[in-house]
C-alpha cells in the first residue's frame, strides 16, 4: 500500500470525480434533500461524503472493492493503490422502528460518522412546478420511493435522536425542510421539532430554512433550542440563480444578506452559515467575493462542490473541476483564517460536520 497523496487534494478530487464502488458496497442513499447519491468514507482519519451513484462516479478514476462483510478497502486510482479507506457501517438505530411501525431510518439518517440529519417536511412548494423548482433538488425523490415519510412528527424525531445518541454516539442534529407556502418558510415547524428534541436530549441542533418574512422567527428558533442556523444561497450570480433555481431566485441575494445580519445578532458571529455550490455557473471571482461578504457579516460560507443528483434536470451536469475547487478552497480558507472563523467553532450544522467539502482542511 502506498502512502496517501496530499489529503486535501485527494478529498477534493474524490468529491469532484466520485468513487466507483463494487455492487456489494452500494448501500448509500439515493435521492432526497442531500447529501444524496453519497457514501461516507474515512480517509486518513477524516470522514467525507463521496458521490457514488452519480454519472461522474461511474467514470471516476477512483475505485474501491470490498464485499458486504467488510468495511475497510483499498482506494485505487487508475488501478494503483492510493490509501486505505473505511466505509461507514450501518448504524444500530436503523434497526428500530416506532410504535406505528415506521423504521427510524425513514425519520432521520446518519451523515458522516456522528451526525443525524432529517428533512422535517419532505415536500416543497417549489418542487413540482418546473417554473419554480431548483434544478439540482431531489427532495421528493426519496418520498416517491417510500424511503422516507412526508412529515416527521416532533415526538418521532425526539425518539429517534435519543436512540441515535444512545446507540451510535451521535453528536449533533441537522434539521432542514422543504419550503412551505407560509411566511415563516418552515421556521415554525422547525421550532416545534427543536423544542421536542431538546426536551428529551441535550444535543446541539442546526435548523435550515429559507429566510422568513419576519425575522422574529430567528428568536423563536433560538428559544426552542436551535444552536445554529443555515440559510442557503447555493448560487450568487442573478443570472445563474434565475436559471438554476427560478423560484428561490425571486428572493434576492440582498434579502438573504438582511436575514444573515439579523440572524447573526440572535445566534452569534460564526453560528450562521450558508451553502455556496461551486459548479453551477458562478465564477471564481463571484464565489470569492460572496465568501468575503458573508464572513464580514459573521456568516460561514460553506463552499461545496456541486454534485449532480440522478433523477434531476442537472443529473448530467458536470461536477466542478478539482483544480477549480482546490484553488477556491485555498482562497476561502485564507479568508476564514484571516477572520478567525472556524467550522469547528460552529455548534452544529453542515459546516461543522464538513464532510461534504474539503474546506475545513484549508482553514489552518
């Protein structure tokens, strides 16, 4: 076995190219709110989410083989051994179900190796209309395939979180939601879910939703036990937003910035975050300028390579070039370092987990 190549570059390339796995290993998740079409892989002590079901993964120079009884494998590039890897085993809480017979894994899923994630409402007001749907989104695909339920009850979530903490050592919870046709944009239901979880388990929680019409919802979320907040831009350039996510683009970036300013006042500097999906069309300069602006507001810019998800209009859209991502990580990592902002200081959330991006390895 050869020594691993530079870990930053290896993770960057894996998350752009994906990983070809043998049939017996294909137990990752397809469809849903994300990360979808991924598998959790640990490389040199770092757990990352790597695309395995995507078109690009099928053509990836990276390959791993193991049978269903193994969790360790040799990562190969062009059939040359690169590094040992470990694939995340099935968590124990997946074997349980509610009194109504709903499997726990239909209510919440393990992300990375210690994060519990759930989409509290698996429907979105934008999804079924081509004129408003985000072209990268697969939120209702897992619902159509009966791999989840449409609405997770607060008491169900609390039950699953308790079991996941007790059986699998879960350390944080991420709750996202499809956007309902209400002014709170899902914050009201997230508030109820957070309160139920915190009443049963003392665990850090991030909530994710679109900016609500009334910023008082930030205070409600905080009071209910939400520790950090995610409001995701995904793309920044107005033309890219209008083309890729026409419904969300009706909410201007300027309004997101207003919401970030208000949310930081409630949750604190560095406890609000946003996704920036590299590869949708935003230029390098646009993404860097957005990251600088966000950090100046106290918002963590979670830069993530776009992963084309099967069954979506962008299923065949190319993933971003690894060299583009590496340079972007270097630049944004420097911005974070100079500001003293760190993913590890975030109490909960996707940026805290960091598994869908190599950005955290560039912070220092």
